[in-house]
C-alpha cells in the first residue's frame, strides 16, 4: 500500500493543554506532531470537528437517502467538520429504516469524496415523548425490543436519542448501551430521579450516555424540580450536547453547563437542510420551515433545528469566554470520545489526519479529512 503524498502544516497547535507553535506531517494518518519555534502565529491547527447531531445542510437531509447524506457531508466539511453522524428525524418506521440503510450505503461506499467521514448514524426518535416533540413530527413509536433489534441490524447506530419514560424506554436504553450505542436522553418529560437511576444502570452496563441538546425539548432546572436537565448535569459521566447558535441556549445557561459538566460538553449543530443556504423557505421532516436571519422555525414559531455549522459554534464558544483549547475539546475531542471513536479528535501521531486550519479570526482556511484537502469554495 502506497503512503501517498505527505502534507506539512505549520502554525499554532491547539491541544487540550494549550496552544504551542508546531508542525504537523501527515498522509492519511498523522505521522509527526512536533513543537517548532517560529511557526506562523496567525494560523491555528486543530483536530477536525466531530458533529454527533446533524440532520442536514447544503440542501441535503439524512432522510433523503445517500444523495442527501453526501450533500450534507460536503457542506459541513467546508466548515471544518471532518466526522459527522447523519441524524434521523421522527418519521414513519419504514422511512426511519430506509434512512439508516442509506447511511449504511454511504459507509459501504467508503465514505463521501470531498466530505466529512460518516462512521455511523444518530437515531433521533421515534422513541421520544409525544409531549416533548420540539420540531419532530408526531410519528412517535414505543421502543419495543423488536424495533430496537431492527435498527441495530442496520449496523449503523453510534448514537440514539430516546425518552426513558415511554413504555419500554428503560429496556431499550439498556439494549442500546449494551450494543455500544451512546444513549442520549432527550425529547423527554421524565422526572429527575428515574433519569438518575437509568444513568447509573447504563454506566454499570458500561454504556455511554449523553443529554440530547441539553435544555431543549426538556424541562428546565428548579430548586425542587431538577428535571432531566438537572439529573444529566449532576451526573459525572453523561456528556451534554449544546446547540450554541445564540438561539437555543442563553449564554449564561451555556456557562452553567460548562461549569457543571467540565470536559463533557459537546458542541453539535442539529443543523437542518437549509444550513449553508442563507435565508428562505425549507423543510424539516415534511414540515415547512422558514429561515430568517439565521433562525429556522416551523409555522407555529417552534425552532426547527438550526442552520449552525461547527466553525460558527466554535467561534460562539470562544465569544462566550471559553479559551480556544477548551472550545476545541468541545468541538472535537469530547464528541469523538462520546461515541467511542478513538482514532480521531486529537492531534496525535497515529490518529487520522483530520485537521482544520483556522486564521486569527477563527475562520476556516483549510480542512483535511484523513489527509485529503477539502475544496472550500465548492457550491452545495
Ligand atoms: Zn435533532
């Protein structure tokens, strides 16, 4: 097997411990990560972003099948995302299965040329609360063990979002956890205590756990009513997805999450089809969506996912006071770890050469997916 051409990049290396001048050498994998005095101080080199919750972008949606997945993977790659989990929406069962088979088809084809890597899918719904749909259409289903087996059989799932209080929810959560799937608690009306008990059971089974878009589609925290958000933040293992677009969570709530869940906050986009397309009319799960001023809403005003990209989420985290190394952990290191991807999320020799180059204003200057440069100027 040929090693292929080697790329050399110099700039400020961003790692969990800080920022140091240095040099990267890589083919498909990182071959050298070396401190280097005098490296350019106007370029930052970061591990590629990992988005574990993204429905669409560039006009494509996970529910469209392989074509839509390729479109969204290319759009988000231009914004620094080198790994993503195409995310399904609550829909009739056959459509959910078809979407997962579409993800499998993309994976079998060896990925998306010019796009982010697709190592699996995120199943968001239909196993959620009919009383906390958010922008999900009302096609909820109970997670019978038969249905759980059916989605696991697609051999795509790395993450799932479910409401533990729906009939069969606890058993399904444990089955997913035992299969190595990150269990996200979300779109839920559960009380705090059963969530705490479930998290403990999932951890005891060796499972990975998370809050799906913390504070969105779940109750808030009150002194005597901590709700699922309180239970998830108080847990010492569960990660917490945050949609940091300036619309879904208040900056103070983001700071609270960061303080409570040090190292466990993940930036996600929850982006929909219209991400990267500007204002206009779009669609989510068969429902009309209007995007105006970067705000995507259903006809009744409900926020319909976002048009966020990971580079903007990172800039928003920094603007909210997170030092760049911490923001990079939220955008890459923590999300990769949260779904068991050990071969990425850090700039270390031997890992995939997934690299984002940012300028001083944290704008994307170059992106490499497994060492291959992404064409930044391509249209969706
Ligand atoms: Zn979502």
